[in-house]
């Protein structure tokens, strides 16, 4: 009776005041939840499209000579290495020979077409540089000059250092790449052209083989199945033990800062994700190939951690995980990380830069990176949290030099050019 009387009094109050009864709402809570969702999973971004017109090959001199390049250390490095080779061949007026791939000394080698789509590679660079599948037979035994070049090759370096060598020997091999900050005074117009070519090579010309893309999509779909509690959204984290075995990390504590190098432990990763607000059942893809007991501290925070070994069918597992070819594993990781809902790079900054370019191109700009802040409340004197990636928030990634929002129709019909490339591939014997 008491409850009925209370309801009657409330109705009378509403009729006498001619105003709706104010009922407390959770609007503030809804706003917080929406803000948290944006913090965790980001907001939709517009997909980018090519917006740079490729120049024709330089026609002021006859093309002669050849540039070969040996790629190593995975797809993230391949992009830089091949881009430098394209720029060098274009500036010298030489022909680019189809790249080769070298695994580590303990691994079997791979061909370029074991990982990449050759037809698309040739079609995309049509008009930028001439490409052949291999050296002409009569030059197979000719002398070759092997070069070490900086990753950020410039016109100044080409003209002053490489061209004199090229004039003495028309076959150059790029076999080793180093970081070099000496040649930083580049003319603005030179930098724009080379950066655009580099961007074109890195973020448009190098497609993985359909077989690798098919496997990557299968892993991505399995991650979405494991992420039902978050609407199919999952995190990809670049975290590999081989990076943690490097000298700076082995000398430090589990969370150690050596210059710009971060050496997090599995427990660190779990704590950062928890502090950022991710729920315990969040699905996480690790680039580490297999789970073992060393990852137990992470699993205590987030049990839904998945690796390639767990996700691959047996026949594909044998093909990709037990062949001894790390390049294939890295290609699969690259593909999944470039298409996850969130990407968190913890160690490999070269991998981070390459994946970030792909993600920006697809409109997947939500990436989180560890940020170090000084703290007087922690024993170490600093605190580490996950913050939005600056390459996306500030728009300073090189991919913006040749991809723009809303740009359409500036590229040639790649399907037609790929068909033309097929005949060229057959004639060069690739």
C-alpha cells in the first residue's frame, strides 16, 4: 500500500504543476562511456587516396646500366630498401632489376615473388623507372660494384658519391643500408620529389601475394570472432622476444629506457593496457609467434591473447611457422597489424613507421604508443602510459606526401598496366 500511495502522490504532483516529472538519468555516465570508447577504439577516419601524379622517366639521356638491390630484415625494411633502389635507378637513368630477398644466415632464401605481387609492383612504377626481371644473359658474369647507402638517400649523395662509381661500372648492387644523418641539407624541391617517390614505393607498389593476404584476412577474422565482447574489435601489439634479446634490453631492468629504446616486460604491457581502460576480455594479437610461460604475467591481466600458432590451420602453420623463413611470418604480422582496430608498437620503430603508413592510408588512424613522463611518486622517477600516436594526430607521416583525403582518379588504370606487365615478366624470365 505504501508504494501505491507514493505513486499516486507523484502523479498528483505532475498534474498540479503541469510539468513532467524529472527523473534522474545516467546522461553523464553515457557521455563518459562514449568518451572511453573513443579513447579505447578511436573514431572513424576517412580513407586516403593517391594524389600525386607520377612523372615520366627522365628523357634527357639514354637509359643504361643496372641497379640491383638485396632486401633483408622483413617487409618493413624492404620498403625503405626498394624505395632507395628506385630513386637511385631513376636519378642515374638506369634499369632496376627485380629485387631479391636475403634471409638471415641460418634461414633459406626467398624470391621477391615468394612474398610480393610482381605484376602490381611493375604496374605501379610504370613511368617512374624501368624494371627488368633479371640481368641480360650476356651480363650475368660481369663485374658488379656492391654499395652501402643510407636509408634516406638524397640527390646530393647520388651525384657526389654514387654517380662517379656508376660511370666506371654500370652494374650496382645495393647490399647494405645504414642510418646516416650527415646529408640533411636538402633543397625543398628535391626533398618533395624524392619523398613522393619513396612514399609511392612504400605504400602503393608493394602488395603481398594473394596467398599471404588470404591468410592475413583469415587471422583477422579469427581475431574478430575472439573479440565478440567488444563488438569484434581487437588490438594488435608488436611485441617480439627477439627484439628483447638485443644488448640494451638484456643489460637493463624489465622496464628500461636506453635512449629511445623501450624494453617492456609482459607484465608492463598488461599494466599499461589495464591502466588505459581495456577490459580483461579484450582480444589481443601478438606478433610473437607462440605463447610460452614467459607471457603468463600478461595472460593474468588479459587471458584473450592470441598468436599465429594458435590462429593458423595446421597446413598453413607448417608452411609459415615451421619453414624457418621469418620473412613470411613478418609479412603476416604486417598485414594483420595494418588492419587491426588498434595498433600498439612497443619495440620495432621501423615496423611501426611502415605499418602506420598503411593504417593512415586505410583510415585506421587509432594507434597508441608508450609515452614517458617524469614522476615523483614512482621509484624509477618516471611513469609510462599509452598515448595516441603523433604520426596520426599531427599528420607528419611521409604517407601524406602522396596520399590525400578525397583524391580520386590521379592514378593510371593499374589493371591494364598489370596485364601489360605480364608480358614483360614472361620476356624477362622472372
